[in-house]
């Protein structure tokens, strides 16, 4: 018998991916699997890819009842923004990994500006690859998993800022996501006829909800890496433009930042950038700096918890260019949640996960 876990809000795309990963986890036993509007429906009717697994065949989604969830040693919450906080109040002693945004932000003004609901506070931020994060996650009882765009962007930018190679006040991110990032709700702009063969921008102009999350994490990187560095106490400023791509899953984030004085004129600016990434992620199981000249593609990380990165210095423009690729449902959601849970439960960080994609 493994460690018993439960999943609240398991009928969405992230919830389904989480069930898939938990179904193959060597150390975890699946307990309550709950949903709201899908309660009573067979799990495999909503997620037919889970057909044949004994934990799911013939099993319905249960109502999201705290009494059912409390029987688990750890609870995953894959609920819509604003619903996790209400449920967490009814689970005061539970160990929880939350995949929503409810507990990511430390600034109440940011929360109210971008989400417009009551502020619930901040939990430990669950991006294990950040400096010191594995230790913090392992000792926490409640962890907020990062957003998908935020994960791709922070992984791409934090080594640059930590090493003092880029100007935190001049960062531009353009990132494309697959349609599963928008959830399962029926919307005209997500119909196949609208998405196939087309790309579109949305929530541009600094209005996307992951903007303050990215700025918060990068600001904390600056403050902890070198508090005496000029500008270290200032919050980074990013311009973030998200794109909807005609693919079901994946994120490709192109992140640029003005190089710090002297870096572009150095003997090997691209080499300096790559060295910072190699040092930042040395020994980590999931984040990989690709060989020089090889650029990330989303298909290579599809179905995995891997992240592929490449960095280059654009000497002409005086900017660092970093491209990152993740699976928005993997490292951007369910895979990362399992990685967090492994750390919280004292299990191998890689248990039940793979860094290898399934492309093509």
C-alpha cells in the first residue's frame, strides 16, 4: 500500500493529467477523486485515456466533500481560481498542493487587481528549481504550484538575473500556449474552427494574470542572489504577451532582456549566458540546457515533466535571448504538482515522472 492521496477538481485537463500520472506512481495510492458538476459521472467517460486502470474503471467522480478528502495524507487541488481558498479553509490540518493561483501572490493589491476576488494569502511557492526551493517545499505542509506561463518564463530568466547578466527593468516575454491551457470551458474562440491554422494574441498589454507572479519570483531571485547589487531591491518589470497556438498542449516562451553593461562586449557573451544556466540547473532532473545551436520545441517535452532551454546573446541588439519549452499540463501543472508532492512526502523527486517527451 502506498501513501494515500486525493484529487479535488479532477475533471479538467490538469486534473486528468494528474490522475494519469498518479495512476502510474510507484509510491502513491489514489483515494478520493472529486469533481463538482461532473460528480456521479464515470471517470473514464470524462477522461477516456484512463480506461483500463483499476483505480478508475467503473469509478465515478465523487462530490467535492472535505470529509472524503480528509482521509488522504496529501490532497491535490485542481480547482478554478477562487475555489481552492474556500476548500482549503475546510481542510485546516491537511497537506495540500494547490494548482490554482489562489495562494501564489504575496501582494494583496496584485491579487485584487488581476483576480478581483478576496485575498487568501500566500503559501510556499512550488518551483523546485529556484535556489533553496527544494528545502522549503520539503518542509512545507501547503504549497502553491506555479502557473504554466510563469514556470516557463521564470526558468528562462532567473539564472540571468541571479548572475547579474541582464537588466531586470527591461524584460520582454512572448509565449505561445496550447489550447488546453484555457481549460475545458466551452468558448467560441476555442472552437477548432477558430483555432486550427491560426495563432492569436490575448490579454496583451500587461493584463495577463501571470505577470505579477513572474515579477514576484524574479524579484525574490534578485534580492536573495545579491542584495547589495544596484537595483536588487527593485521589482523587475516585464512586458508579457501570451499567444494561443493551434496545438493541444505545450508552451514555447521567448524571453529577452537587455544585457547588463559589459556583457555584450565580453569575449564570449553567449558562453557567459550558457554557463549561468548550466550552473543554475546542474544536477537537476528535469530542466535541460540544450547543446549550443539547438533550440527548444514543444513536441520534445510533450507528456513529460521536462523543460528545455537555450540561451544566446544578441550582440547587435544588446539583449539576451532565452527560449524555453514545457508541457503546460506537465511541468506547467500536473507534473510539477507531483514533483512537489514527492518532495513534501520525502519520496524521490522523480518518482512517477519522466523528463522524456513523446514526440512526434
